[in-house]
């Protein structure tokens, strides 16, 4: 390999191949993320979480407005608005003299940010994380290949900056936020108008996944190097290698979800 080729394959300027120790600044994750600050939003989030985690299986008739109002110490109008929110997410249907019934799971709007957040907080987290991973396998390798072929200099700087920041951050929240910026920047650089809103729709799921992985991975240096390899292949405009680099990262994530350590292969 020539000196010029070696220079091209080097990490981007300011890159970091040794990740710092991460301080977990999140503490216990909240059971759900509020979609708003209003009383009815809070009630909707609590009921929605209970539905998604299985407290009220599909077909169940929920308690009436008076019972919910007593449970949460709120007015019945707030409960009524909360039920409307859950109906809009297709978790519930309502009929006069029958009440609110939990809809079959296949009807739920699983691309809704709140529903995804409730799924992430449910006891069946491993299944949820694997579902997010399947989505990533479908989308991210090809998005990276497209980004390598289409990215602009400005888009490349956005990808590189997020990668550098990810390697330099010292808290869990800051690192996972940089991780999210990195992957979303790649989706934007792919140049397909549907990819960015699709990625934004599952942002709650990705955030939960990135927090889980960062907390459980034992080799942050290796994880950082996998991200830097994706950045490098996109920067050098190598679609096939960018695709392969993303698949390698996803394989490492699979190992962590399965209970492994996410360490580099021996040899």
C-alpha cells in the first residue's frame, strides 16, 4: 500500500481510537417518556405503558373514566382526552355502553414514538431490541452504501464530527446522543427522502438500544473503531466496504443483546 493510500485509510482528522471511560449519568431509566407535560398526556403514557407491557391484554375492557380518575387523582376530562390519544395510536377502541377495549397487537401503531418508548420499557426488552436490530439490518447497510456514493462534503463533516464526539464523550447520555447523531447523519447523507423520517419515527427505539448497548458492552474501544471504520469507508466513497462495515457493527451489537461482551474477535 502506498503512503498516499495509507493516509487515506487513516482515521479522520481529530478522530479518536481509544474511547474514554463512560460515566453512567442516567441512573435507572424512567418507565416511560412523556409525550407532553399536560395531565392527559401523563395519564395516556401511564395507561399506554400498562397496555404494552401486558397488564391489559388485547380484548380487555379497561376500567371506566371514574375509576381512572380516582386512580390518578385527576378529572374525568383528562382521562377522556388520554383515552382519545390512545385510540389515535390504535391501542384502544371505544363503544357506547361497552367502554374502551384494548385492540389486537397487530393494529397498534408501532411506529408511534410513545408506543416505541413503552415497548422499550416493557419486560420483554430483549425481544424489542431484536426487533429494532432487524429494522437496522434492513435499512442501515444500504443507507451507508448510498451515503458513500452520494454524500456531500458538508454531510461528510456532519458524520465525521458525530463520530469524533462519540469517541470523546465521557457520559452515557452524551455518548448515546452522539451515536444517534452519527447514524441519523448517515441516513441524511444517503439522499433518499424516506429514510430520514423513517429513522426519526423509531428514534425512541434506537435511543433505548444505544443506551442498553453502551451500558453492557465491555470493549468501548472496539465499538468506537467499528464506528470509525464506517465513517472512513463513507469518507473514501467505498459503498461496498461501507455496507460491510455497518454489518460488522450490527453483528457486534447482536452479540451484546444475546448476552455477550461485544469484544473484538481473537486473532
